[in-house]
C-alpha cells in the first residue's frame, strides 16, 4: 500500500497540495489516483478534516477518520508551518520543482503569507496555481462575495441546485453527499490539467480560479436553459423529470425503484413487457407530448405493475430492456458484484485498526495506464523527511528545522 506507483498516466507530475476539508483534497486526489506525485502540505495541527468522522470503533490512534481517508489517499504528507520564516523557505524550495499547486484557503490568505501566485510564479514561471474558493478569487472577477466564506450547502443554495431539488416547489432540499465540494474539485482537476497541457508548449504557468458556486451553476443546465428559453423558473419537482413521462421514482413492493422511457422505443417496450400493448396507441400515451400532459395517468399505469413486485423481481423483468434501477443504499452497493468487479470498493489500511476500510474507487478506467488506490492517506507529517531529502535538504538541516518547529 505504501510503495511507489507502477502505473498512472500522470506519472512525472508533481503537485503541491495546500488544501483542507473536501473540495481541494478531492481535486488533488483525482490527480494522485492517476499517478501524479501529490505532496500534501499540512500545518502543524493538520488538516481540519482529520478530526471529522466516522472513526473505526477499535481505532485508539484516531489519526484521522473516514472523511480524510477518502479524499487524501495516494498522497505523501508533510508538515510545514507556512507562518514560520524557515518553513516558508522550505516551501519555496518545493515550489521550484512543482508543476502545480492547489489551495483552497479564503481569498487573500496565501498573499498575506507572502506566498501568493505572483510570488510563486516569480520563483517558478511554469507553475500552475489553482485556487478553489466559495465565490472565486478576485483574479477571475471580484464580486461583493469574493471574501465571504462558503461551504457545500452555501454553494448548493446560491448555485441553484437546492432551488431545483426537493419534493415540491415549496421545499428546496440539500442534495446528499457534498456536491458543493466534489463538483468544484472535479472542475479544478480538469482545469489544472488544461493549464498543465498548455504549459508544455508555452513554458508558462497560469492562475486557475474555481468557485464552488460557479461550479454548481454549471452543473445544472436546466437552471439557465429553462429560464433563458422560456422565462420560467425551474422549481423542485420531486423525483420526476417534468419534461418526460415516465422518468422518475416509482414504488416497488419492498421499496423504491426508478424507471424511464426517454424518446424512442422505450415506452412501447415497457408496454410489451407489462403485457399492455393496447397502451401503445392509447391517445393519452401515444406521443411523448401526450404522456407528459397525462403524466399522472402514466405513473398510475407504471406503479400498478411495480407495486406488486419486489425490486429484485423488477430488475430481472426490466433490466437491460428499459432504463431501470432499484434505488440502492450502502448495503445494496456492497452486496452487488458490479462494484467489486469494477474495483469501486477498494480496501485500504486504517491506522490504529487491524482491518481494512473501504473507500470509493477510481471511476475512470484507462486501458494502458490505469489509475488506482495504492496508498492510504498519510499520517501527519509521515513523509516530511523523505520529501525534503529528495529536494536536496540535508539531514542536519531537516533536524534543525524540526527543532525550530518549522516542520514536523
């Protein structure tokens, strides 16, 4: 689990990860998963997410919990006090050989430390500098919100996602998980790679500015498209897509499933499967527009069939024939061989525990240079000496820096 990478299309890239919590670490983990050498730089107290659970019950070490583990794997960890003059000097030495740096502090924090983009770019003109902030950085456009703090739920609210999510128009609802962090992390990883690709030819780095709120707006096409095309404001509509019927959640005998008949042959196929061929030419259902106009009647037909059968029975009946899926919980996912076969539930070591814990796998499968989960998240400062020695810092100097508490 702790050996060198043997694969990954990003081998040879060195990324300085000066991030905390979720959005930034998720971005750099995507790069690490595909072979980049990501060096996570933490303050002496460590990334705040180390203290966030869940924790394994028998873990008495409590070095970190599940959140830190799931977004910091495949990285090497160092501790450098960026408020300490000697720590800053060591950090600048690492910047000189880095291809990119990612940080997600509040706007202006790195500048106040004397480590802002312009300073680092003067030290390493090829450096790609990526920031992930709630409302972006002034370099990409200053607004009244630029200096405001933001977290996942703020991004979901102002980016419009909550405004189209929920059981009804009067109940905007937070989306589960942390899309206000992970989606910006995806955009940031992509944009960082775009800048790195450009730098191969130009020899010049650049500033990459990603905002949580902007990223969620970009995620939800209906927010802009519907309003622009029709002047109508999309509202929460439960678990059904208003523009297509059926396309939503329906009841099974033992829970919930989803079923859809997008444009094409799927409605006819559904009617044949449930032995209701007469519905194909029924004027209420004969066209896509008619089914939308009579959507309640459509769902009555669908649920008359699904309510009398279990999720497993329905999967056997509809699977591979029309868009269908049971709504899975964690136990369902762990029980379905699909996710093991696709290597989406890899096990990693958990410090303080004798058993492996499961983290999400790498979804993008590359045939020649596959990414993968090869290393657990680092202990606090686990690789400080290793990384600094590789950067040419002598053992004596490393010991002196530790005594000065510039590193750990």
